[in-house]
């Protein structure tokens, strides 16, 4: 008996010392974010250098790394960067990606607006960082310039439909390189001006931002303003953060921090993107090193539920800021760590629920809707496992219809995303401090359905959409279930589905008097035993209030001006400006085009948005004549045949001698506010007599200051007023005059 007891104790001790199998649970019925893509900024070398691509480099980033997002600076202040450096690369990359059947998403970020629109007249912080900001009176000029680049230059030159645009890189920082600083309120005010312009001129381009540091506190300082503004919240499509602590040093982040940022984004149904990070050593065990980069991507995907992850510089010398080195696109360890995610988690993949009982084994999993179009891999299920322990672990996968084998790719201190081979999912070995990506292509080809085109409808109307190509999959038969739902059920409460293979019909009606945009997802599910037996397609639905009628502006007569007044500013007034829709839409500042620009110097439009009048100022410069085209545009768009522009033309002839034009009239009609921006004392020069009071009003309509008028020039102490954009209103028997003013602290 004693011997038996001794043997039993020995067996117990032996079993206790054996490594235990870690059971990983996957639940494909619980889904989270859909992946937009993974990417990096720039080309084979930074834009301030040379040698930006070759065929080997393009093959590597598209077919090997699996890059699906390319972020680049929009050099709006120096278009030679675009013409001589970026444009050839954009075209080559676009063509390469199309040839590999994986079109890449192009996204752009501005580092600095043009210097003449900034208070410091510089693209950097200049000699006085306190003036490194965009002047509010140029918000619309800046937004129009950016939108026109997207819709004309980039589209016409490169054939690229830009996917997303950021108005400012890291807006909290002044920098000795290109930068522009905004407070959250300033950024919000810019967004309210730029948003309608982008919606009108390039409605399919997403606005992402503010691209500040990725922490809940920092992100919250921006969203506390933007998300609580009923106007601007609708224009920021994507909440974007950077993976740094201070703009330079890498931040791996943690689960609570990423969860908090996800919750902020989800509170307004926004995607969360990480659009820049770097600073990881190529050493596997350095802090932060390449293995830490793998952890950082995992944390952002798992807890931040980011839809896009974008590294800083794609190529260069190979420092901690770049994925590729030697100035020729040689992969680094950071490249291979990224490849474990980039290549095997494709756009359209959806994260599914995954859990690990072992705190040293991390897991994040994705499923793809049917077979991915990516020819090199075509994954259906992707599981990324990180063993952060120094000792080996054995894991097994459990869940509904888990495949018995999967292909494994591993990166470690000595391995570079190597194919380990086919592994049994009941016992997968994870060496210490490794990243292993499991890929399953499956036997079920997956149901098929053609993605419907995007839809625009007028509020309070019913819309039907045809679904075509609905099958159980090539060469397969089976019972299909087709369902659909809107992501914003407050806009579209329900979607009905009728029909049979291969054609179905969706029908839906927006909630009464509701307008806005949402996404409708269609789910086609077969009865196959494979884990992935469902295909999901999505399309956008936009509900508008009405079909837009053209804006209006009164005709302008022809004018003659003289070089005898060459040094004096002339004014031509225009009137009758409306949105054509009873004032329900915003009107942008009219745009001038001159057939002979040499005749006039410094032509400029003075106009307060939504006013019915304004003026054109200029100096006569050379003998001759020019046709002046004035284009008025509103934000109603052109959906369903709507018209959002009205153009009129008149002629200005410059002769040797002619009377001064419009100066007195301009002085009588304009409400003059200076300095603008204001800090401390604000001076308001009234347009004449008959005004009894001045009101300072914020953009919610709240009166924050009142002053009775005794003189035609009034001083107002605004030192106690919060920073932001305000409206000055002069009221009295003479009527109401308005002007915008920016108040700084």
C-alpha cells in the first residue's frame, strides 16, 4: 500500500509539472469591427529624398506585405512635391494593386495649410509659435482648395478616388517642420466650415481626425467639443489617433486605454483608426522593440477595435521610424511583424469574439465574407496568437465548426513570418515570445451576392433595391437565408427581404422626417458545415430632405475702371444670393474666375456665409478687359438630379481714366471688425447711423455679450469670452448687420 501511494504521488507530481494546454474559444456569431485596411505613409524613401519606387518594391508591398492603405502628406503649399514625386508613385502603386486584384485605399493628411492663410505666413511654427494657426477668414478657401485637389487634380492626373482626408496632422503641436496648431474649438469651427464643402464637392471622401495622441484623455479633449456639437459631429466620419505618447515616442497602449477610446468612437457610431506610429527598435526584445509592435497592433485591434492601422514611414534607411530599409525597400523585423497582420487580415474581414484563459497568450480572430479576393492567400478565417511568455505554450481552438487544420505563419527573434506548415487545431505549439498567424481557407466556397450600388432617397419615401447573384456558391447547392439591417435603426428602423435564388428585393422606409446617412448590411447564409457559411455585403443609404434647387444671384452689370486709381481698392457689390431652397441650406463664399487675370490685382470676395449680398474687391492693374465668372454654390448637393451651383458672368474693362468704383458704397454697407482674430479689446465700426445695440453671439445662437451703441466706432472688451468663432450683430432702426470674429485667449 505504501509503495502504491508513493507511485501515485510521483505520477501526480509528474502530471502537475507538465505544460497545460490553453483552450482558445472562438465565437463567430459575435462580431465587432470591419477592417478597412493596414498600411503606411510614403514610398520607398521619404518624400524629401529621391528614388521612390521600383517594380521589386511594388511587388513586395502589395503581394508580400499585403499593404491595403497608403497615407501621404498633401503638400498644398508646394505642389511640386505632388507633380514631381508623388504623382508617378501614386499611378504606379494604383496600377500594381489593380493588377493584383487588391485596389489600395489612398488617404491624405495636411501638415500645414498654405502660408498666406496662416497668421505667421509660414508653413512651420516660424519665429512666433503663437501665430502658427489658420486664420478663420480662410477656412473656406482652405477647404475648397483641398476639395478641388481631390476632385480634379488627383482624380484627373492619377485616376484615384481618394478614400479619406484629414484636415490637420497632430493639431496640438507647433513644430519646426510643417505644422499648424488648433485648439479643439478651432478644429471644430474648421470642421463646420470644411464639412459641408467636402460633402458637396467630394461626398464619398471620409473626413478623419483629429490625429492627436492616442489616449482617452487626449482624445476626449477633442471629442468633448466635436461630439457635442450637433453640426460638426456629422462631418467627422472617422475618429483617428496616433500611437505615440508625445508625437515621437512609441506608445504600445493598453487594454483599458484602447477600450476607452473605442467607447468614445462608438458613442457616435464612428470608426476608430490608428493612422500613425513608429519608434519600435528592430531588436526583438528591445523596449519598445519589434515584438512590442506586434503587441501594439493586437491591443488596437482587440480592444480599440480599430478598423485601420497605419504605420509612419514605409521606407528609408531602416531606422525605428520605417518598415523597410537600405533605401531600397529591404524588409525589417518590423515589416515581418506587420505582415503577420497585414497579409492575412484583409479588407472586409470582421473581428469575431475570441478569448484565452492564459494572460500570457493573446488571441484576436477574424472571419472573411466568403473567399477574399486576394489571390495570394484567400483566407476565410484568420487567428493571430501571441505567446508573450518566455516558455513554450500549447493551445487548442474550440468553437462552432472549428477546422481540424490551419496553415501557420510565425515570426520570432529568428523567424520572419515563415510558413510553419499545416497545424492541428487541437494542439498548436507556440514557442516563447512568438507571433503565430493561423489561416483557414475552408472547403465551403461561401454564398455569393452582388453588392448593391449606393442609394439616395428623399425623406418619407419607400425604396426598393434589387439583390442579384444570390447563390450558395460556385458548384454548390444548399438552403439560403437572406436578411438585412441598417446600422442606424433610428434612421431606417427595418429592412424587409423578399424573393428567391438568385434574385431578391430589399424594401425600406426611413423614419418619419428623418434625414442622414447609414449603411445597410445584407447577410446571405447557407447551411454548410464550414465555420464560414455566410457572406456579408454593404451599401450606403443617404436620405435627403429634398432634391436641391439651384442657388440664385442677381446679374452684375459690366464696369469700366481706370488706371488713374490703380493704388485704390475698388468694390463691386452683388445681391440676390440665396440657396434656392427657402434658406434650408448653407451657401459658400462665391468663387471668382477671370479670363484675363493680368488686368486686375488682388481680386477677392468679401462674403459672410448665408448672407444675401457681398462685394468683390480689386485694384486695376493693366489696360484691357476680363470676363469675371462668379460661381455661387450651396451644400445641397447634386443627388437625384439636384443643382448646387449658379454661375453669372460680367466684364470689367480697364482704361486710362475712369471714376473710382464703389468705395463709398462699400464703407456705408460693411460692418467692420478689427482686429480679427481679437484678443482683449475688439473694435466694431458700424456701417452708419441707426444702430442701437451690438450683440456678440456664439454659433449655438446664445448671446454672450451686449453693448449699447453711442458712437459709430465701439470698443468691446472680450478678454473674458471663451476662444472660438462668434457673430457680431448690429441692430437698430437701420436694420441688422453681421460679421464674423474669431476670439483668442
